[in-house]
C-alpha cells in the first residue's frame, strides 16, 4: 500500500522561501502547514538582504531558526534569488538529507524544480498566493494558497460570496461539486461507499491546490455535508475522521422508468399480435 500524506509525520522536510514572493507575517502559518507533512529540519530564505523590502523578514528569522541566504541582484529586473534557491534544492535532493520539500513562492519559475523533485519520488508541496500560475501549482503534490491561512476569514461570508459571485467576475471561486463527484468516483468501493481519507487523496490528485478552506470550510467533511443533496455520510464509531465514509445519493430514475414503460407497451403489442 502506498504511504499516505498523513503518515509522513516523522519525515524530514526542507522549507525553501523565496523572500521576494512571500509574506513574513505568515511565517508561523507556513511552518504549521509544512509541519503537517513532516519535521522542517532545514529552513532557508533567499533574497537580497541589502534591499529595504527584506526588512520585514529580519525580525522573525532568529525566532524561527530560519537561515538567511544572501543573493545579490546582478542585473536590474532579473531575479537571481530563483537560481540560488534552485541550486540549493538540487543539492539537497541529491544529498538525500530530506524526504520532502516545501517551496514558498508564487513564482512560476519553480515549476520545473517542483516537477524534477516529484519525478525523483520525493514529496513536494508549494505555498503561494492565489495568483500563482497553474503550471507551478500542478507540479506540486500539494499546494496551499496563503489566502486560506489568514485567521480572520469569515466562513459564512465566503459561502455567501461564492453563491452571489457572477460568472464573469475576476478570479472566480471554482465550484467544488464537479471535483467532489470525480474524486468520489475514484475512491468508491464495490459497496458504493468511499473512505473520507481516500476522497481527500483523490482530490489532491485531481487538483494539488484543492483546499476546503477555499470554499469557507475548515474540513473536508464539512464541505461534503454542505452538499447533503448529493452525498450521505456514515460514521462507524466515534474515533474521528478515520471512521467516516461517504456515498452518493441515488440518481434520478425518471429515465429508466420511461424505458420500462416503453418496454411494457411493446410487450403488450406483441401479446395482442
């Protein structure tokens, strides 16, 4: 059986932060998210520390044992930080000192790096803003949007905003229902039930950035409960989410019934003949 992400608690993670594309106010949240998939034994942040824009990071480096890596800008308009981070990441990959990577950036330049790490069979997660290009998001095993890490998110307002948001609005929130249906089909057993954890893994395969917090719910089970017209939930005991199973509600049977009526009419005609 393949190892699940939940079993990675004892794995060694490295967190590599692009200081030009990350927020210092979220450092505790960043470490907490990476900590869900392993212990962050290596923590590095890259940037030109001679520039004023890096000042916000200086106060939190010592408190969280993050090693600053100096990278001068050789040319105006070019980001040398990307190259330094990528070189260190490849060195760490071949040294086999870690079991997983966490790349904190919203820059698409790390797409090939994430792909290369994943090709080596190493877990890679990304953390960045919602504007992060999709190629980088999909190159990771898991991608977390920083907008989902803000404490003052009002879940009720997010849900209402999703319903009232026009289709042509900028950066519209996706509809979770099609992906929930697809993930259920992937995880469904022969008895018609799917384990909640298996659905979560399937969702990550379909979209590494899938996160129930995007839709205003802190847990996947809450998101599924919000669509009770589509799914029913069964709990075998009181041991938590490990004992939760999900099943699709019966599909509408009007069409089969019409077919049955048509067949019965044909049989009746045959008898009369």
